[in-house]
C-alpha cells in the first residue's frame, strides 16, 4: 500500500501515482493520495491516474484506518481474473516467462476485452521471443483503446527489436503524443530521428 501526499519537496503525488500505474507489471498496488485541498480537480485528476482512494486533511485516524482496510481487503481478495494477472506479474518478476505467459493467457481467456491483460500477454510474448504473436496482440489493444499509450510503448520495443526503425519512430511519435510527460521517451525519439 502506498500512502502519499500530493505535495512533496522533490516530486508530487501525481507523478508517483503515474509512475506506479504506468509500469507494465505490478501496477495495481493500492495507492491512497492525501491532500489538504478538497479541490474537485485534484480528485478528478487522481481518479484519471488510477488512484485507489484519497484522504482529505485534516486527517482523522478512523477514516484513514477504514480506507486502508478497504483498499487492502480489495487488493488481497482479488477476483479470479485479477489473481491470474497478479500471478503473471509475479512470475515475470521471477523471470519465469513461460509460466507467466500461461497465466496471462488464462486471464485473457477469462476477460478478452481487458486492455491490461492483453498488454501483459503481449509483453510476455515478446520476452518469450514470439514477436509476431506479440505484435498481433498489441495491435488488438491499439484498435480497442487507441489512446492507451502503453500499447505504443510496447509497439516501439517490438519494432526496435526487429530493427524496423521507421515503424518504431511512428509508434514512438504516437506514444509521446498521448503521454508527453516521459522525457526519456522524447529523448529516444530525438535519437531515432
């Protein structure tokens, strides 16, 4: 569980939340954002980034306890579908790619329309060396959710692996247009250009 204030000295809670949610694996860790301002815009922005919950200051211990218990209960009592996704994430972290691939395939079989499930499957396929199937899978995601920038990020990786720089550049341009707050990706685009 991550409990984070919006305003920090060297970063902000939104940046940290975005970093956690943009990871390919283990991106569903419960994240509770703390704010001193009950500004509707802050809450909407946090929701758009995938916050689990938020706490308004002044902090009331009972409310904090309730929100933490609710977030952890949901996290540790996942649906069978979420369990398969997390199992795949854990197996990838342990470098058990074939087993992770099987977990992701089972998750996609349970919910074929889920963007993250197909994204993780495509990522595991790429790691397993099945580039063509990875490419087909990620293109399904792009058709279904054309603004999901992680799909373009993986597409760039696929094209770089196959040394198709022209397609990598086009995919990276799309990725950066949907998520311009990733300076490392902008630098990569400049290098490729």
